[in-house]
């Protein structure tokens, strides 16, 4: 475990805006690696009204945290590192903290039948309740958020245990999702006060890569029809996020359904939030399906960055993770072959695995999408390997949506 680390705007690492988070340092990640993995850019920190160091945690509510913790270890190669539950004083719920590289997932499941998590899970199913961000100055962020009209759901407070003190607060985002803001620069515990370090007896399969993913690239939010611009404007106004890219209407329409998407990011693009809303189409769009089954706006997919998507996908498939199928016609399309040019592996290797490829003016990316990870057709994961591209696979949207529609059809939801 590292000692206290300076985070944020007081450091002199101007190139990509600030230091690594405590978790990134613990994961032995360098700024160069992160730049490659998630596509960081230079920016002027001085004008940042809401400095963000990086992701702190993705907090899920699940129906059975005990079993989900096993799934994220056995299927996704994550490691258990902290726990809170009845055994250490939390009689309301069990909470498992797992890590892969710089990413932390927190899985919460109700123990007490009267826990608020029970009602949350009844409405939304398994999903993301909190996209938590590490910030260097919680009070400054909350003052800015309040001034800009955000709803503060937890006032800044110090929480202390024998490992030190965290400063913590939270603001409301789309649907019932919140952004907890954490300054952990004075804290050396395994997660937050109330959590004890934990380890598991689970043994990884022999030959599996040390980590199947190293960092979080982006988290996509689905919002209701007509609300995308409102949430883009929220992130602009409240967090000073910049508009990164814009895909509208025909860009991402298939014969049946359509959606609109805009992307906001913090100054150095460490934290990227694409925001989708359904657009009118002949049949029910995948965003409508999500909103129906999630009962409102929420996080749709998490893009996990890997330096070797081939090895990662092979391991995930061996572990039973299911991906969307990509038809052979995708790889045989001469237009696609001409557009993508040379990539690091023969296209046949991508075809065997159903990995998609897209190229833009900055480089290319490889990506693949899982089927929904829970019982409802809501949250799923993307694996992404970037080679210079700062995009989101715009050229693949049509192929991707057609694959999702095939699954919607099977579920009777198209
Ligand atoms: Fe994505």
C-alpha cells in the first residue's frame, strides 16, 4: 500500500492534467499507459471549475452481492480487497469491494429486508447507483455544484477511522444515480471507513492474464426522450465538462430504431460520459427497452480499457462471459476493410472473436460488447483497446445496434 499521495491541481504534471489517483498508483499504472489506455488529452487546469482526478468507484446495487462478488472474480478476474457487512457492524447490507487495475467496483446487496436497497433493486434490478469520482477538493466541487443548481444529496463531511480521514460528499445525477465525490489523500485504508481489508480463497485459472482490464474508459448514461441536452448542459454547467463528440440522428439509426448521443468529458478526458436518448424509429429502440426495464434513466454500459483485447476476450469467453455476435458480413465488407487499414492483428483474429474495429483521424480502436450482465436487459460492458483514437466506435454503431436488435427480438422487446 502506498503512503499519502498528492492528487490533483497542486501537482506540476501539466501535460495531461494532474497526478494519478491513489488507485492508479497502486495499480502500477503510469500516465503514459493511461494516456494510451483511455485517450487522455492536454488541457488547462487553471480554468477548471470542478477539478476531477479520476474515477473513484462504480457502486452497484445487486440482488445477491455474495454471489456477484464471486462472478466478478471468477469471470472478470477482479480481486476482492475490502468488505463491509454484518460481521463488521453493517447490519443493513453486504458490500464487496473488488479491483482490476485502477478500477474499483463496489457490490451492495441488502441483508435487512427493510433496507432501502431492497426497494431500489425491486425498481431497477442490478445496476449502477453511484459513479463515484476522486476529486482533490470536495468542498470546492460541492460549492460549484450548488451554485450551478445541482442537488447536493450528501453535504461534505470528514469520515475517520484508524486508517485516516476521507472528505466525502455526493450530488444527484440522472435518474437515481449519484456522483459521490471523495478526497482520499489523507486516507490509507482499503476503501472507506467501515470497510475492512478482505481477500478471497478464489484461485484464478492457470494461464489467465494478471488482469483482464486495467482502467475505466467511459460510462454511458441513458436518459429519457428529450432529456439528453439537459444532461449535457448539466455536466457543462455543474462540472465544467467539455463536449467531446456529437452523434445525432442518422449517424446511429438502423432500419428499426434510432438514438441520439452526445459525449461530455472532464478536461483531460479521464472521465467520459456519453449520454443517450431514444430517437423516433419504426420500432422500440434499445434505449426505450433499457428505460422500460430500469424504470428510468441510468447507467447503460461501462467501457473497460485493456491493452490486449484478444487475450482478454479469450479469457472472458473461457470464463463464460457472453458477447454480442458480429456477422461475418461485417468483416467481409470491402468498405470496412479499406477504412480500417492496418491494425495490430490480422482481421481474421478479430472476426473469430467478434471484435469490432473503428478508425478516425487520430488512430483506431478495437471494441466488443457483452450481453446484459443481469436478468434485465439493462447494464452491459464494453471492452476497448485504443490505439490513438479518441472516439467511441462511431463507425460500428450501426453494426452494434443491429446486433442488439437481434437480441431484443429474441426477448420480444423490439
Ligand atoms: Fe461505449
